[in-house]
C-alpha cells in the first residue's frame, strides 16, 4: 500500500492520477462540443455572474477532479479565470463558506 502524506490524502482521497488524467481528457473533448460553446455563449461566469465574454471563460469542475469529481455535463460550468483560480479544489459548500468570509471581511 502506497503511503500518502496528509496533504496528498486530503486533496486526492478518491482518485488516483490515472483517473484524474482520464477525466481531464474527457473534459478536453467536451470543450470541443456545441454543448460547451452554448454554455459559454453568454460570456457569464457561473460563480460571480460577471460578463467577461466567451473567450475569457474556463471550464470548471463544480466537484473538483482531485476531490472525486467527474467530467460530466452536470459537473462542468463556465467560470472566469479569477473565480476558477480562487475556487481551485474547493467543494461547493467550502466555496460558499469562502464567499461568506470574504463578504464579512474575515
């Protein structure tokens, strides 16, 4: 059995590197579809609701791959680069907690 540090285990409890790479490949293929182009057409970030334009949106996994998420349509949203970089590996509830702390100035 492979030994994991606490950090490795926390960020990747359900997926190994092969699983993550497979899901990244699926996401790359989905980026090429009409479905994804339609999702981005309005040019609005799923998280902050800012209009940034379709070309400025990135694909975000609501449940991150490193936390067991999959590259399926129900788990993929267009996000501005700023939100995607800030959200990183957070689960939806953790992201909401982060936003509340920001609003409260904590």
